[in-house]
């Protein structure tokens, strides 16, 4: 059973122009929203970040790399947790509990990862990662290939299909953020 989750919040937020984790979404910041969502499912929820710039009572997994790529946050989480964990990016706030539980139910020992797919597009930032994927991440970093999708595709992975496009809405730009606010109001 996967009992731990990690919110990836160590990105540079270049396209947004400000820290996405701290953007408001309803009554909470994106980071608080993701943590609260995961609290309902997991025993422990961690935040992966370059530093502890958040005013949040959560254990921080420090991503010490100068590079801004999710593979570094995953590597830090693997090193700290030493067991399979669920990962969710801070900027995908509409991944619902059903989607998370579907991935958890599909994951089994022996897999390096179990990640979501929508419309044949792999979303490697929503899924379960096992410590067994660590050598593949290290090899990719050594060859300066920081693309998580490439790492996942070179691993023993199970892809889980989803049919709810809204769950995969990503907030990268001010326009994406405005769209997310509108979507939230329509719910």
C-alpha cells in the first residue's frame, strides 16, 4: 500500500511570472489545496521544493539541484522516503480523488512507476514512483536528459487511461490561471 504522497512545488514558475504554489484557488493556495486533497487519502504528505519558502506545516523534501526539472524533485523524494509514493504537481489542482485512487489501485510491486494518460498523452507527474526507478533517473541526469517522460518510458511502468480532461488542466501561465478560476466557479 502506498501511504505517502509528495507535492512537487520546486519549479521556477517562469511562464507564470510568480510562484504558482502560492496562487490562490478558492480559499486556499494551490499548494494548500493539493496538500489538503492528498490528506484525505495518504498518511503523510510532503512538499518537494528548492527551499522552505512556504508558510505551511508540512515536511519539506529539499531538492538541492540548481536545475528546475521534476526528475530532481523525484530523486530527492526517493532518497528521503525509500518506499513507493504518489506524486502530484502543485499546478494541476483538478486531479480528483477518483483519479488518484485509480492509479493507486493499478500500482503493484515490481513496477518502477504507474502514471496517468489522457488522450494518449502521458502525464508523468501524476502517479506512483518506486525507489527502483532511481538508477534510471540518475542515468538520465548524468546524460543531461531531464525529461521525465523519457525516464518513465525507459522504465517498467503501467500507464492508466483517464477520460476526464479537466483533471489534467495545468496552470502554467496567467491565462491558464484565469481559466482555472473560471472552471472552479462553474463547479
